[in-house]
C-alpha cells in the first residue's frame, strides 16, 4: 500500500492496522444488509425518454466515447453525480450583473 504523506496519527493508525491490532466486527447479517444496499444502488429498473438537441447529443456521445463508455451510461452517470452532489452547476450561483445605461439612453 502506498503510504503517501500521512500525519503522525494516520501513520500510527496504519501501522496498527497492518500489524493486525484491529479486528472486524462485521456480522453476517450486517454484511448481507450492506450487500443488498449495494446491489440496489446499481440496479437500473426505470427507463426515461428525453428530447435534446442534436448538438447536445453529439457532444454527449463524443465525451462518452472519450471515456470509453456507452453514451446512455454516461448520461446516467451525470445524473447520478448531480443528484448525489458530486457534480455541481458552476453557473447556478453566479450573480447576474445588471446592465448599465449610458447617458442619453
């Protein structure tokens, strides 16, 4: 494992874990519960239809191709990231500058 730059506390914790000083308290029932939650997270059981411009679709397909994934998967990923808060609209919080009138208008 790459240790990178760790604080003294992090290094002590990592050394303790690697030395086997900690033991898991994960029960079988909790493990089953977490596995169920994880599988439900990735289950795609709903279909949507949207209308978008040809220009946007072409851009989405291009970006998905760069990522090496199908464009539908790319769109789904964008939606998931936005909903979960890891993708933010940078223009949403920008203040609109009022236009100034020049003399004589």
